[in-house]
């Protein structure tokens, strides 16, 4: 009998659940590193409390869990993997997240295509599997799901900037090891409003 693969573990780094350790399905999952999460949530600090957040291609659920820990009102986790969603559901139960969160096992693009008319999100985390090249398919479909004053966290491999498939206004960007990441919003014809980062990915 094939030996079952071990499950990974991540640590929530801030907020109510700070230092709590959560297990995730260690199968094709690439949790956002602690350093990147810390920087991202420092950027989001003025916006996170009371926000409704979407963790798309959630994987380990690290970003959505961190958002809930830091005061987000609601979080929706979407991932196609059964093991990933089962692990996120277990984490939410362990943390007693209650009605503040829901984890949905579904292809992210299919979920977005059925999201019309739902309550909009203030913040979305978009970190799809790098090899799948899904940014240009997900981001255009995500636009109708976001509140007017929103932020998108987008992560991509440092070695190659992908096609995003939509005009973005970049507010902050950074790099860490092999990862590039930034906060953006869907462009509305205005000039980029840079808040201490580069105006676009390099």
C-alpha cells in the first residue's frame, strides 16, 4: 500500500489567532511565506478590519485565515482540491470561525462565473498555481465581484511576469526570494496611485 503523504503546517502570524498552527493538505500547495504575509498585511492594515475577503485558489488557506485573524468580517475560500478544502474546513473548525467563513470546493473560474449578484468583496487574494497560468482567466472574471474601493493581492513567480489579462492599478509591489507580489485594483482610467512601491511589477 502506498504511504500517505504527510500534511504540512503553517503558523498564523498576527491578530487574534497569532501563533496558532494550522495543518494544510501538503499536495500541490505552496503557502505564501511568512515574510510575504507579514508585508502584505502591513499594507492592508487600514483596510482589513471589517472587510469581506475572497481567498481564490486558496490552497493552504493561509491568506484568508490571516485576514480573519486580523479582523476581517467574512472570508470565502475557493479551491478545486478536496484535500485542500477539507483541511481549510478543519482549520476553521479548530479556530471556531463559525459563520464568518465558508470553504467551497470548486474550480475557481467556474465559481467566479456563478458569482454574479453576490455581495461584493473588499479584498481578494489571487495566487493560482504558477504552472497553470490562470491570472489572465481569473482576473477579468473577478472584476464584477469586487467592491468599488477594493484591493487585490496578486502573487506570481519572480522569474517571469505573467499576462494578467486586465488593466490594473498597482499600489504596492515587492519581491521575496522566488516570489513577486503586490496590491492592485482594477484600473478605472486614472493614473497609478503608488503608495511606497513600484507603479507596476518589474
